[in-house]
């Protein structure tokens, strides 16, 4: 007879089983067969009850491991998302710079404006001839800024970009665009 791991039958259980076995051995064979079937089915049922399910500690350990793994995955996923938004910011500003250079090529100057938030003057100057739509910041917390000191005609410009994973910086073009100029208290993008 097999028992659940860790279970040792008591002497009372064995002696009762032995006594009943001897008692029914003296009865007819059919009664003994019925009793044996009853005893075997009872011990199998009891064995199934003991072996079914997990202990509370096993469940808690599994839940803790799943929690730790999910927090690691979510942390790396958030980092990847912010890097993707930074890449999108760089690509968007490059498109605006290309549109501004085409505008400069056609007109001989950049759109003139003081420090403005996108789209501002660029919306009327660049759309739809040079760019179909002006980009917005993917996170929408700090918009892009366009600056050229309201020169008329404007010979340079700077666009402020607020990154998440690297320092804020500006992209610019024209003769006044030099490293460490420090518009908005930040440096040119490298």
C-alpha cells in the first residue's frame, strides 16, 4: 500500500486493517472481495486528497518570482519607450530643419519670429509648401521652441528639443549658430 510522502501509518491503522483482513478471511470469498474493494478505493481516495494541490508556501514563492520578473520587464520596457520617443524627436526636428532650409533657399532668410512654441510662425511659413504638418513632442509635456531673436530678415534660427534620456539641447543653422552659445541656458545638440 502506498502512502503520501511524509506520511507514516500509525500502528492502530495497521492493526485495524490486519484485524479486519483476518476477520473477513474467515467469511465467504465474496464478502472479502467486497471489503478489499472498499478498503482499496478508500485508500486511493485518501491518497488523491493528499496529493492534490500546492502548499501555500509554494504558491507564494511562485507569485513572488512572477512579480519580480514582471517589474524587471516593465522597467526595461519604459526605458525603451523613452529612447524611442527621443529618436522620434530627433527625426521630427530634422524634418523641420529640412523644411527651413528649403524655405531659406527660396526666400534668402528664415521665418522671422521671437521665441515661440511650435507651430507658431512656422505653421504659416512652412505649411503646406515645405512640410505637410509640423511635428509635436511625442510626450506633449514640453513643446518644441523656435527662436531667431525676431531678426528681419532672419539669418539664423534655433529649435529647442527636450529629450528624456539625454540633456536638453537646441538644433540651429546660420552664422550665429555656434557651440556653447547657450540659448535657453542649454547647449547645441551634439
